[in-house]
């Protein structure tokens, strides 16, 4: 929280030292009168930003946290990280012995290559049959023209019936050859379909084995911090073994329980400051969630804010002090050293000048608000630009003369 400070006014205490010469060679020093008032420090009250806030205990919650467990059984061969390490998504964490699985992958890769070769061979044979069909179809068309021509000549008596029958036989043979290659093509198409299906199955099986192989390398699912690692290299682990945890610390949810009497003041977007052990602000977030109901256990309303945690100095499940900012407005702040308390009433001493060159301290009751750092909010009894005593108040009474000191 920033606010304008108090500008200290300085007074000057003048002590005159007079020297003279006495008769008979003797010197006699004369000192002026003592200071006409109690020496104090005086400051001018300036306007400041007065913050209405309340401190509460907050709990920091991770939005994502996961316990890593293997999806396969095997022996741990390597652990790449240490507990507490910050990791990025995809960072290798733990390696489980995958030699047997790699052998399976190699076997399925060979099966996939064999299926690919079988498909290539079947497709090559099909293309050859289709080319042969084109040749036979051309011959069929030629034989059909020859047969038609000689049939006409036979009708006209230009050639014998034997010749016509020979051309009929050649045509029928060509037709049978086309029918035969069509049957071969149909059968080969079925063979290609089977080979293609076999390749798809081999590829699917290979992918399954490759995915299975990935399970042996445990990686971080998202960026976060590594928790406790209970296993060690050489341990045999199963699918129910807890390997480690990864917890996202950026951002963190700030959970605060607000007493029900202040619930009506809650608004989304209100600021929540996070404080260190010395009360210094280390970060802030804004309320994005207000519970619709009261917790019957503590009669409080849960609110949540989001803190980016850019430096990662705060961790999930950590308990910290937080400050909910209810309101900010112009006001007056005075140092705590300026406050006197008499019979349960708070006072300040206002420096006034009833005569030129003279100051007196007037005791004035004030109503205080919250403390901000080393200063108190003054709700009433004091205005900006008034001068107050900020040190030496224990020596003062109402109306006492004072002398401002540097």
C-alpha cells in the first residue's frame, strides 16, 4: 500500500552564547535563557490513501495435482528428477525397464513390414493382370471383327463354312481368355483387399505396442513441482505403485474463509493481498468465486482468488496470511508514535501558534481506524495540513509550550 508520508517540519532552537571581558583581566561567560518549551518533533499531516482491510488466514490450493502411477509393471532403471524439482510438461521422470517391450515392438515392426510387402506384391500382380486384360480385350475386339467379316463372306458363298468355323473358334477363344483374366482380376482384387486389411491390422498392432512402450517412460503431464519420490532405482513396481506426485504451483488458488457478518460486502474482483511473515505484500489476486452458502462448521463464506505465483515462492497446501481489501478512500494517517492514550481515549497533540514565534501543544481526542504499517488511520478529530507532535509526547500536557526540533 502506498501513501504520501508526513513531512517533518523543523524548528530551530537558538542558543546564544555571549562572551565578554571583565575588569581586572578576568573573563566571565554569560549564557542566554533556557529554551522556552519542551523540545519535540513536529510533522505536517498530509492526505493519504486509507485502506479498509482485514487480515485472514488463507490456504493455497493447486488447481492440478496428480499422483503418478505406472500403467505397466517392471523394474525401475532410472529416476531423472529429485523431490522438489520444478519440471516442464513432458519432462522425463522415471524409466521402467522396457527391453522386453522393445523386443515386442521390433517383432511387430517386422510383421508390419511383411504385411506391407505382401500388399505391394498383391497390388503389383493386380496391375499386371489388368494390363493383360487390356491386351486380351484388344484381341477379342479383333477376333470379333474377323468373325463378323468371314460370317458375312460365308453367307455370300465367298468362303467355305470350315473357314467361318475357324474364325468362330478364334473369337470364342479370345472371349474365353477375357473371361478368364476377369476371374483372375476379381480373385486378385480380393487378395489385395485381404493384404490391405492385414497391413492395417499389423499397423494397428504395432501402434498398440509402441503406445505400450511409451508407458515405460514416465513423463510430467504438466508443468509443476515434483513431490516425494518413495521408489528407488532397482525397485519392482506395479500398476498400483505410487511413484511420485506432480503439483502445479503456477497459478495457485487462494482460499479464504470470510466471517458471515462481512459476507454482504464481498464482491467478485475484490483484491486479496498475500503477506509474508513480516507482513510484507508478496503478491495479490482478485476474487473470482464466492460460495453461495455458509459453511455450517465455521459460519464463514469461502472465497477464492487466483494468484499467478510468478516466482514460484509459494507452494500448494501452504497456509499464509492474507489481507482482504474492502475499500480504499482518501483520508489521514499519523505515525503510531503520535498517539497518546489516556483513560481509554486516544489523543494527539496538535502544534498551534497562539503568538508569532511561539508554539503550544493542544491535546485533541481522535477516533482511530486500522493500522497501516507504522501509521494509524484517523477517522475523525484531525485534518490534513495540521501540524502534530510525533515524538516527545510523554513530556507534554495540554497547552504546554513546545520547541520544534530537527
